């Protein structure tokens, strides 16, 4: 059985391809409970892969509907874009459903200490 949001979730990282996610997002405003369930499924599928860990129990209360606008990073990084949050729709802004990895009572230090690692 396919999930309605399967394959639509993207990982937000500080640097593209970075090992630790900052959050998860997708374009459009979707049902918060469905989004949280898909993020949990997405994390479960990645569990055990190199340098991957994220066991926070994401719930619908952690999900936000917001808007992002792509802004050029600057001349030192040609072609690179930064997704900049904005309060409302406007020129160049698009709707986003987002969940921040630092949401709720998440404690990075505790989870990092308990997480398996492939780093020597």
C-alpha cells in the first residue's frame, strides 16, 4: 500500500548533503497528521544507513505551515540558494509544510549520546 505523501518529504540540512538533518519539509500545505506520519516512516526507512539517526517521535503538533522564498546565497557561492522563511504568501514565496528537528522537548545531546554511530 502506498502512502499519500511517500517520496515527497525532503530533508533540510545546513549544507546540502550534510549528515545531520535540521528538519523535514515539502512544498504545499498538507494535513499535519499525515505529514508527521510520513516523516516518521521516512526516518524509519533511513534508520541504520551510514551516519543516519533520528528517533524523535514527530507528531502533528510539531508540524508548521509557513512560506519560503529562495534567495541567492551570495557571490562566494554562485548558483546556491537559501530557503528563507516568510510570514505570508508574496512574490516568489511558496507554501511549505515543515517540521523542525529541534521541536518540542527534543534534546540533541541526549539523542546524540544514545545514537549508534559509524564514525570511528
